[in-house]
C-alpha cells in the first residue's frame, strides 16, 4: 500500500465520536499528514492544550470548523454570532501557528439559513456580507 497523498487532510467530523487526542493519533497512524479540526473538541480540552497536542502530533492543520451563522434577524443574536466568530478566528490562527510547517489558517463558515418565518433571502445575504465585512479586519 502506498502512502496517502500529502495533500490529503482528514476532517475531524470523519471520526466524529473521537476526542481530540484520538483524532490526532488516528490521523497520524493512518499516515495522513494533515487534519481539519472542529471547535467543540478543541474547546473541550482548551485552546492552549489543543494547540500543544497538535504541535506534538506533527500534523499540519488545514481547517477549523466552523464559524458563521450570520443571518439572525435579532440584533443581539447577530452580535453574539459576530463575537463568537472573532473567537473562532483567533482559535484558527493559534492552531495554524501550532501545526506543522505548511499549516493553513482556514475557518470554515456556514453562513446560516433563512431565519424561521422569513423568506427574505436578499436580506439574509446582506447580513452575511455585512458580518464578513465586519470580521475581515480582525481576520487580517
């Protein structure tokens, strides 16, 4: 059997029920050189510990899932989403810095659907555009 293509990255959702340590170990043991992590398992151990575990694994970091959810009509919910996305951006940067050389800082966004009872797709798209515009300077 040949080694996996070095461009391959395992998304942690593929081994969804594995904790972070198990996901890192399983990825490395499979000969895969990179992993995309999910926020929940990272937050379960804490960002500093997750970054240390990733660094120790020798794996490249490719993606962090997930941010977004920008389409809320309620101002407080939309503001909470934007604040959470700032945190997700910071997590992504920290994990990319901890990963092996060649790691990337990609935050996967799920824009969000139409709010319940709404059929205003143009308005939802505007809220997504506005939120990303607000977050872009922080991401940079």
